[in-house]
C-alpha cells in the first residue's frame, strides 16, 4: 500500500525515484511500481578492490586512519580482514579501524584483526535470496548423497540466524519425498528432529538436525511415495470419485453390518 502511493507521481513524471536496497527488488517491490523502474544490480567488490580500499584508508592522512598518525599494515593483515567481511566494504573499514585501536604502535597485525572480530561475517539474509539459496543448496546436497556439503549449508543457516523450525520442516519433507520407502527410518529421524527443535530449541537442537541430515544424505533415495500419491490424485481428478464398496464401509445399520461382515475385502480386489 505504501508503494502504491508512489505510482501516480512516478507515472506522471513529477518525481525521479532513485532507491537502493539489499533485498531482491523482484520480490520486495510490487509489480506495478517495478514496471516503471529500471533496475541495476551492484556486485560485491572483488578482493583486490577491497585490498586497495583498505590500504588507501590506512595511508590517507586527511580522511583516513593516518590523520591520527602513521598506520602500517603488517603482512597478512589485509587477508585476515577480507576473510571476515564477506565482500562488505563498510565492514572491512570498520574492522580495520577497530584493529587499529588495539595496536599501541599503530602497526596492525592479523592477530589484532582476530581480536577485533570474534567471528567471520556470515553472508546470510533470513528474508531474502540467501534464505532460499541456502535451503536449496542444503536439499540438493542431501539429494546428491553429500553429507559434508549438507552439514556445511546447515551450519551456515544456523550461524546466520535461520529459524531451525524452517530447516526441520524441510528435512521432514525431504525424508518423505526423496528418501521415502527406500529408508523409512529417515522420516522417523526427521520427525524426531522436528520435535526436538520444538521442545528443546537452540543450541541443543542443532545436534538432532545434524544427525537427521547425515542420515538422510547417506540414505538410499526413492520418490515412490510421492509418485504414488501424485498418480492416485491425478486419477481422481481425471475420473472423479468412486462410491465406497459395501465391504469397505463403516455402516451402523444391522442389515448393512451383517452384509459387510459376511464379505472378505481381500477376496474382492480389482
């Protein structure tokens, strides 16, 4: 509704709308407004570009860190920063500044970068493309029989703040749809992992998710269950519903009950 308010003025040319977003514009902007805009995708900076930016920030004595005195970057310092920022230029500059504050002689070392950053930045967005891309990679790794890959994507989702219930539901669906009757215990373990997430939560539920993930990835695969129900439902849609045979009904009348009891369903199979 808020975006709709922009339509008349954009369409009339009364304003020039310029915006930037970290979200997928094809999802976060409504179609009517998007059709009147030209979109450009900005790619993350390359490592050499980020390295140049960091060195310039250290050397600049007007707007950079050197305005408070000379700053030197020891060997490996830039690489240590780049390993932790996931292509984020602002994050790289912030980390360099924090590491500089930890250096009494203003010679920044990889150790000070490690101290300034307690963990690497995880490039993950729960509400955007990363949410769906990680889920897809997780499922496809299990489907390919790659437990290590599946566990890696599971870990990135959990560290990135993904809702473990979302992961558990996807795991249950995978166990039923992709493993199926080839290894029925997979569905039992996946359902148990879902219940563990519901009743225990993080961080302990990560163990149950990991156990079920490895089991499903290593299990033989069969889509027989989903193929069976899809075929049965397609037949119903095409041919309509059948009346339930008397011997298969649950009738309460005495006459119907006697008739039903006198018939063996196994003897009346088509």
